[in-house]
């Protein structure tokens, strides 16, 4: 059986506030579709390990149309989120990870542009977020920082990868993928190209 990944036009962009791909259980999270065409009827949907293509308000989140608030986020809310219009096109996809642990890595939610500077923050739930932290990429230690911040200057495609951090005595964060895009991005990316977890992402727009 062949699976065809349709190319789509992105006329909405999903943003997350606070701007992070990782959250502590119990955090407040706001999702919003920034629309080019408000008449397209954009809604927020997600895939998790337990639910597929459910929209905001259907057992999770509160809101209508292009906005959705999750007042108390649970670990089971971890998954892939996106905006979808009535006609089928979808937005960029965002992977959110919710942990019941005590350490998270705050990293860019959206892909970063080549040449930009990227700051990562390793933080705990109950103590000041300026503790010494070790940062890892693809399982290998890359740097130890005395204040929990690490800046990658002038990122390139070689900086793309899976990042996590560790604070001694508090624990390790989950891992998050950082995507680096070319200075001249492709105009018509496909869901496969933009999806951080392909096994959780919609393969084709609905009919």
C-alpha cells in the first residue's frame, strides 16, 4: 500500500505561549492559529498517544476557532498540534512534551533560520532558573553552563538535532528536536517535512 504525502500551502501558523516545546504538568498553555485567511475556518487539532485528530474542546482545551487554552496541561497532552481549515490545508506542526518531572528544556517551538542565534534554558519547577546545567545534543555532552542558559550563535544545519539538559540534584529534561531551516525555505513543505513525530502526524488532509 502506498502512502502519499500531499504538499500543502500554509496559510496559517500555529504559535504557542509561553514559547516552549516542553512544559511542566499543571502549566497553562495557549495555542493560536495566526491566519492569512480568517474565512477558511481554522481549528486546532492534535494527535496524542491516546487520541487522533481531536479538535480543541473535544475532551481537551477551551476555546473556539483559531484559539485554544489549556488551563492545566497533563502528561497525556503530549503530542503533535496543528491548525486545520475546512478546505483541508494544515499549518506547521508543533510537538509539545509535558513532563511530570522537575526539569524542562525551553527551546524554540518553531524552526529557526540559519544564521540566527538560539538560546536554550534549562529550568526547574520549584527553584530559580539560574542553576548550573549540562546541555546535550544527540546524547553527547556539548556544554556546561553556570547559569542554566546556553546560546548557540549563528546556527547552521549541523546544529539540528535532539537536545536535552541536566541539573545536578534535580534531574534531566525530556528531549526536544530543534529544526534549522535554510535561508531560502521551500515554499510548499509537506506534512512529512514539517512533522516532528511522523507517527503522530496526519498523513493527508481530510477529504
